[in-house]
C-alpha cells in the first residue's frame, strides 16, 4: 500500500533533521540582526519627525524609538504647551580619525503663541567651555565621545549652557541623511543672495531661487570658502535650506498624510541620531499649528571675531547684542528682538 | 509560555516536519530559521493564540507553500531526481529502492499536495486540523490527498 510506503519513507528520513542546537543559535543571531535593523529604521523615522516638527512648527517632538512598536500607530500623548527649542546639527564628513564635527548648528525656537518659527544659527567656531576640557569650538563638541549620539549629547549640553534654554528635542543629520531627505521630498528650493562656486565639486549655483536635488543641496550646505562671511554665510544657507525644506514639506502635504509620511520615513536611511521628546508622532501631527503656515524668521546668534589665546580665530559672543538676544530667547520675546534688530535677520527669499 | 520554553519543546519536531516538507536538511533549516525568527520577533502575538504550536506550524507551512515559489521549485527538482542506473541485484533490495522512490516522487508533487501528505501520514493529523493549518476546507484537503496519492500510484504503475 502506498500509504504505508509513505509512512515508512517519512520515518526513515527523520534522521535527516538538522541538530537543534546550531539552528537555535542561528535563529537568535538572526533575531538580533533584524531587531537592530528595525531600530535603525525607527531611529531614522524619529529623526525625520524631529526635523519635521522643528521645521513645521509642530508643538511637540518625536517619540522614544525603543518603546514605540510603530511610529505611526504610537499612542497619542497630549501636545506640550509653552515655548520649545529644538536642536538641528548638520554633521560634516568623518575626518581621518573617524570623528565628525558640526558644519551647521541650528536652534529652532517655537514660541508659545505658535505664530512662526525662529531659526537661530549658532556659529560652529564659537568658543565655548567644554566639559572637562577647558574651552573649545562649538563644532568640536560633536566629536566628543565615541559616536554621534555621544557627540550630540555633548553639543546639546554646550548649547544649553551657552543659551540658558532647555533643549526639548533634536537631531543630527549626516550628509547622506540630508541628501536622502532632500530627494525624498523631491528637491528643496533655496534662494541664494549671491552666486556660489563649490569648493568641492566645482559646480556653480547662481544667485536667486533654484530647486536643488539631494547632492546639490549637500554641496551648497558645505560651502564656506569664497564667501564674504565664511562659515557665518554657510549658517545662513543652512537656514535658507531649512526654510525651503519646510516649504516643500508643507507644499506636498506630507505632514497631514500618513502614507506619504511613512514613505518618507522609510526612504531616509540611517545616518541620523535623534534626541527624543516625550510625545508621539500622532500628537505631533495633530498639533500642527499656525506656525507651519507662516514664513520662519532666521537670525544669527550675535558674535564677534576673537577667541581665546589657544583659539585666536574663533568667535565670542557680541557683548553689545548677545545678552539682549539671549534674554529674548529665554523669555520667548524673539519677535520683539528681531523687529528691533532687522540687520541681524537673515533674508530667506 | 515563553519563546525559550516553546523552542526547547518544539524546535526538534519542527525541524523534522520541515525535512519532510522540503526533503532536504539544508532547506529545512532555512525554512525553520526564517519562520522562527518571525515567531520570536512577534512572540506576544503567537503566545496569545490558543495553540501556539499549531499557529507556528501554520506559519511554517504557509512559508513553505508560498515562499520563493520559483527558485524553491527548481531546487527541489534538481535534488529530487533519483539516481537512475543503480542496479538492483536482489528482490529484497528492489523493494527498498521502490520504497525510496516514493520519497523522490514526493518532490515532484505541488508543494501544497506534499504538505497535505506530510500532515496526514507523518504528523497523523485529522483532516479538520490539516484544513485549519492550510487555511482551506476539509473537502479540499481530502481531494488534495487523493489527487496526490493518485499521482504517486500512477508512478508506481509506470515503474512496475
């Protein structure tokens, strides 16, 4: 009978079964790998949410990645009130020792009235006290510790000390993340006050508004040579880029469309480190305020040339303007301050 | 039940089941590994079902039936062909060869049919449970089995 032959054939093949031990170990290894991958994707998503929150003037920040199984379906938390400050750090290419420093450091201030966003550029060459290391330039704090996360924490601490405001959330964007983010929204429009010749790629970008794809945007964001104010001009371009990105995100309705948003989130790969806030993404999306529809205002932290003995080429706070500016920032009165000091405001369009 | 307890108790049986499905220890390992990774990642959902073991067996069977349709079939065929031209000196040996041919014929069956035969004649499950694992009606299971057996019988006739 064929049924009996089948049974016998099966029974004889039982010994072919692989040993349990190695298979079990292989499963566990694969699980660890896959969990890590999941976490990376989630981290990237969180970073994007922070960037989106920062730029769109959302009233809250990103979720904690480790505790939310699904970014979109995370439980809603009530949006926080009051002024918020978010830190966006653009990391440069890794140096020969593998460490990175910051190209641009933007403090995004969202006032309590949610009227608009303030993009405060913090010069990377600003001389600041470093924890346990005397003084150093602000951008060097990103190289502290072993990885970008540690570097971000050091930068965050330095910025908090410098400005006296609490940093509610933040993200580090590498070149790659910036490139992918830009391409994911279909390019970002930037309005340049003067022509830029790239020191790195020999491309030229004419004065005026233009749509830049990912690699062009990164190229522009890197430039500081051949510009009258060097790194300060680069900071202004970072603010222009942020304004263009915000405009683009708004234009595409990404933030109100979960499908588009999750597609964007998965497109932007790793290469981002984020600081997590206390609210979930739905709360963040739900809280989209009037700030998202208004043009942001960009302003540079008032600084002057002249560092310390060890760092003669750095910047220090402008003793005439900085105290008033920082008071305004801490007191959530940037609207008055920028109105009184129009020269400090960066033109974005 | 924790994932560890489940793996301690059931991994061996799942590996044997996978060998019967695929006919090959390496493919069996791939199949079990892929399934168990998903089981571990989603353990809370698996543990919530009334019979985790059946749930996992169902995952594994579906994986076998659906997964990598093209390449899997080709690989099974390549390995499944019996070594022809081996002489059979005695009747006793001939019957052993015949019985082994059943094994190689199995690899030519559609995977779903093979799965029903394994569940029926190796796992000795009732038709209702097979239907639940494959996600089909009991009648479909029966027709599946009878069609598979008919194919095997036809092979018998050809050889004899």
